[in-house]
C-alpha cells in the first residue's frame, strides 16, 4: 500500500484530500505545519508528499528544498493558491515534481499523484528488493550503502549482512539461532556471544545517535528490527 503525506494547514482541505486518497486505497497522514511536515517526510517511508506553500512554522519551499536534499527520489507535489509563472518556476526549482493550483478537482489531483508515483517507480535506480527502508534508515543492497537521516554509516561486511537480514525480516522476532545460520552460516553454539556482540556493534552505529530506536531485544526470544 502506497503511503502519502499531506502537509497542509487548511484543515478542511487536508481532510478532503485525506478522505479522497483513503477511498482510493492509500495510507495517508496529515501534518498541519512545515516543521512537523518536514520531520515526518524525513523519518517515515512515504511514497509521495503533497505540500502546501504557505505553511506556519516553515514555508513549503524550504520544506521542499530540505527534504529533497536528503530524499532525492521522494516525489513532491506542491499545492498552492499561487498561480504565477514565477511561483511555479521557483517551486519546481526547489525540487518539486509537480504543481497544482487551488482550487482543484480531486480527480485532477488523483491523476497527478498516480503519474508521479509511476515516474518514481520507473526512475528508481534500485528495485524494491534492492533498497530497504525503515523509518529514516535506508540500505542500498547493490551499492552496499547505509544512511540514516541522510547521514552515511560505515559498516563492516558482517555488520552489513546482519542489518540486511534484519531489514528483510523487519517486524519479525529473529532468534539467535536464525541469525547465526543465515548471517554466519554456522550451526548455533549456545556458548558463543557473537550474535550479541554484533547486535551491539549495529546499535552503536545505527541507533545510538538517532530516534526512534530500531533494534529491540525480546528476552529469551531474540531480536526484532522495527519502528515503534
């Protein structure tokens, strides 16, 4: 299910878009100011952002520019009452993918959303299996690159394999035996602490300086990677 973020301070407009997109099968969240909109866009795995320009807290163009710097592939459609050519050019220059003038018919908005999502799917350099995400953590399994909140994280080959396996099984409790077999290709020895050691290595690199925490211990069961 595709996830869409609406950043719009007019609650009536936001709710109308919210209901329309939900009826089309999208998962939708709303932010009513620029600061919370930017935070949500950067920390959650949205597929598209609908962004008003005249927002409290932080203007839409600034939100667009900052989100684009960290998530260059995230489609952003600007919704605004400003219809001058200069405004459109500035919005597109800040990184927006499309521009819709208020008031608009929901059918046009829906068509623009679907077109932007199709372009995003085609333009993505990595398939869904190659680019793994949870919260603001992204792992490119082809380029072997890890980022969180836009910050590059250096991992050893074993740490990378452990993180990739946990991401591919995110939300599921994974036993130490499972990790030993799939990451180290070993029969699990109850006397070894290698799994705990590498889990701690990962926590220091991908969790210590970030919120929310993603790697959780389930005593007696194993570990789970998820966004609480």
